[in-house]
């Protein structure tokens, strides 16, 4: 495969985006060249997501499209669908050459080399520490705001979710390897570090006999003078320790914005989902956070139409949204996933009702977000500039401490600048500003 080119497509969460960057480095180190056009590439890597039915199906239609092209291609399916569907993938689509689960990307070069001997290559083992040891050496510069996976996997087993099956048990990287990667990212210009994990606040490692938790890790990262902003995502409410909550008052680099998925505002549904908290517990965490830092803003994920969700349960979710006033969120209609506990439950709510509920919920979230953005018009906000707009070079793109996207009209900014801008206008998604 020397002198060949490759194309990588990512689906799903930020962890897949991070893994894709690492896969790109692995392939470039092997002598392959990145190709932005899938038509001409020799190797296509699909880094897949299995979280909802739609995401999982998408990869098969994409494989269908690329395998029709004239040029003969090697097709590798990696990520969470590869892990979940395993050998079944070769049966469903004959053009697939490699099936590789999320914990074994370091094996990709060997598998490519071995295709001549064995045309159907597969590896779906959970050997996560090997992955991190190997991948941490694949340092790819990501830019001003850089992601770094510090924790992977999940032991929570929410009854609707495939992640514990596709990513395996919770595993945390060592402090040393994370700090090394942070240094290498900041030496390449990173100003903001976003710590990633399926349960990032369940992070736990040992330095000698000392236990290191997420709050300790954040304190250590803050000591790097080149790091100006720190974020972490995604957190689970039951792992919000007091140390972590208090850090939102004492650590200036930790941004006042937290993605803390609640899923539903009905304690009955939360129990059925096996989320391990009820609405009062969630509200308690938010009030502790607001007490230590009144400026903190919260975002969430919501599942609408979980089996057994009544109109009353749904209204409880709307009430919770009204109370917390989430400033950004993701919301989905429940999708039954093979192998999960809830896929066996009786679900008699018609799809039409679920769709209407999703629409009502999204409309509410959108209004709250719009009203929140409007409160900044005529005021100053700090922005970290990430890049210059390619379509309209008079504008620079950046983010506020609350993750709002901002377009700043200016001719003399550069990526990495942290400046106070004047907010002139907004819509529900973005802010527009001048210097
Ligand atoms: N670890 C995170 C979420 C990871 S998955 C947490 O515990 O919050 C991202 C989001 O996808 C979830 O928060 C949930 O809202 C949604 N999701 C997961 N499984 C789903 C399913 N079967 N149907 C619909 N949405 C789902
Ligand atoms: Fe899935 Fe629940 Fe684990 Fe989040 S905590 S990844 S929703 S099982
Ligand atoms: Fe999807 Fe796997 Fe992420 S299922 S959301 S890519 S952990």
C-alpha cells in the first residue's frame, strides 16, 4: 500500500473525531497520503457510530456509494458499529475488507499489510491500555482548541445504551501520559484543552499510592502556562464530586459551562433508564454548581419517547427544562438498540406522538437558547479565536466561555487570540461581534 492514499470519514461523538485524528497519524506514519476525495482514494476508513439506528445504517449506504466507484478500494470499517456487528459486517456487505473495534486501532497497519494473505481482517478485542500507549505517541496537531481522550468506556449500563458494549469497561489513562500529550498539543499552538471521556468525571488513576481524580488532573493541567481554557465532557451526574464542583469556583481556567446529560425530567423514567439518580438529585447538583459559581451554564442530552413515557412524564421534562434553562442541548427520539435491556420493553407510544413531543421540546430549548444569547447584545464577552472564515475572510470564528459560537468582524485577528469583543447581534445558535 506504499504511495497509496486514504480517506477517513467520522460519524458520532467527539471521541470518534479524536480517534480519527490518531488514525490519520498512524496511516501517514505508514507512508500513506491523506486524500480529501473518496473517489480517488485507495483506502477508505469509516469510523462508525452505533448509538442510534440511523447512525448505524448510514455506514452501509456510504459503503454502497464508494464501492460503486471505478477505482478498486480497500474498505475498513472501524469504531462502534464494527465492535457491535463484528463478523456480521462481512456478510451484510461483501466489499468490506477490514472490521476493527475502537480499542485496537494500533493494529491497523498490520492488518492492511496482511490483507494479501487473509482478505477478511477482523479485530474486536478490548485491549485498551495498548491502544493508549500506542496512540499517545501519534501526536497530531489539532489547533487552538484540542481534544484529548483521558477516559474511555462505561460501566453504567443505562438500559437504552450500546456504549458499554461497544467501548467496553471504564478505563482511565495515566496522569503522566495525559500531561505529555497536553504539552505536545500546547507546543503546537493549543490554548484550550477539552478532556474527553464517555464518563469523563469517572476518571480515576494512580500516581504511586495517590489516587488522581478529574479535579486533580484539571489542577495539574492548569499549571501548564500555555493552557488558557479547560473543558471536560461528557459527565455523568452521579460522578459530580464536591471537589470537581468546587473547582468551578476556584480554577479560573475551567470554563463556566458544563454538559451534564439528564435524559428525562421524570424520576420514574430515569429509574427505568437505570440512570442511578432522580430529578431531585440532578437539581441538587445544579444548585451546588450555581452556588459555587453563579455564572455557570448547563447543557444536556434528552431522550424523548422512552418506553412507557406518558404525557405526564414528558411534561415533567419540560418543567425541568424551564427550571434549569439549559443553554445548549441535544435531543433525540428513543431508538431501540439490539442487545440493550430496554429494546425488550413494550413500547406502545405511537411514533407520531414521539415526533410531536420532540418538536415541542426542541422549540422550548431553542427559545431558551435564543433568549440567553440575546442577553449579551450590547455587552462584551471574551472569545478564543479558533480560525478565519474561508467563505468570508472578514470574519473570525471563536467561542465564548459558554461555548457559544461567535463570528467576529475584523481584519487583524489570528487563531489563538483571546479578546473581549462587542456583541452586536445573534440568532439562537450564534453571536455576531465586532472588536
Ligand atoms: N455518556 C453520556 C452519553 C453518551 S451517548 C451520558 O451518560 O450522558 C450520547 C447521547 O445519546 C446520550 O446522552 C443519549 O441522550 C443519546 N442516546 C444514547 N442511546 C440512545 C438511544 N438508544 N436512543 C436515543 N438516544 C440515545
Ligand atoms: Fe451510555 Fe449511560 Fe454509559 Fe452514558 S452513562 S455511555 S448513556 S450507558
Ligand atoms: Fe457513537 Fe460510539 Fe460515540 S456509539 S456516540 S461513536 S462511543
